[in-house]
């Protein structure tokens, strides 16, 4: 079974620009979560999507948004980039069975975003 | 204050030594996971502990879930350079998933 894939792997943007990152979950996984990882703050939860609906959201400003498509693929968007948005953005997928979510997350390799 | 506090934050040991990493919280978790992350990669799931007091072994790694399901520990026996990485505990006391503060382990050959 193919793992979680993320594109692009590396990205350099300028302050004020916007960026879209893509994530394809493991086949059969319907939940996709996004995380931001920085040396100072560690891994922080951005949001989680299930069946095209945002189910949970972390404490990030509205510049961070996401969506999920009918095939469970997900995108996240960051508008008006700031220097502090430089980070490794990780996507993770997990399964759900009979209404119960598995909290076992399977991560992609991440997208390294650098804002200059 | 982080929901899941790990200690120590950094650990540098010689090959062959034993070590223990701790993950503590004031919240109760239905389950806790442990992940290992290598530089430039996403975290990889090592184990899930579910029952209070549960002990799981994965080769030289032993994971324990506290009786009250508020804490967990990871013990590595005879550490090897391949064990080097960032160890993270994680769980969801409610609907949101939290990661611990992380323990960066370096095993020196």
C-alpha cells in the first residue's frame, strides 16, 4: 500500500505571497490532518478533515486554511505569508471504522516551506 | 504549557547504554502513541498503548502506559546508532490530537 505523499517537498516563497500544499492519504483513509513543525514550537495541529468537512481546528490564524476532496486528497493554503510561517508542514492520514476514529496517524515526508 | 511534556528534551548516550524517555500529562488519554522522526522526514508510528498499566515490547524498545492513563514511558535497551532520532508521544484527550514536546536522542557509536 502506498504511503502518504506530499507535494512539493520543498518550497521557497516571499513574504506576502500565498502557497498551496497538497497531500494524498493512504488509500482507504478518510481522515487527513495537517501539522506545522518548527524547532521552537514542535509539532502543532493545524486542522483535520474527514469526508470533505473540517472536523477539528487548532489555534492558527485564518490565513491558514484547507480543504478535502471527495477522493480524500487534501490541500492546505497559507495566504499573506510571514517569515514565521517557515516550517515543515506535515500531513497525516488515519482510518475510521464504525464511527470510531483511530488516532494512529501515518505521516507523509512533509513540505519544507521557507519564507524570505 | 504543553499538554504532553516529555523528558528529557535532549539525550546523548554511548552505544550499548540503556535509556528511558518519559511522557507526562495532567489529562487522561484513551490511548497514547509513540513516534520516531528522523531529520527531513515525517514521524513514524512505533506503538499504541491503550490499557492503563499496559506494557508493549518492540524488539529493544519497551513502552508502558501509566495506570491512570496520564503518562507513558519508553525504555530502550542497549541503544544503537540506528535509534537516533526525535521521539514523540501523542494522544487525543478529546477531539484534537496533541504531540509531546519531543526527546531528541543521539546514540554515539
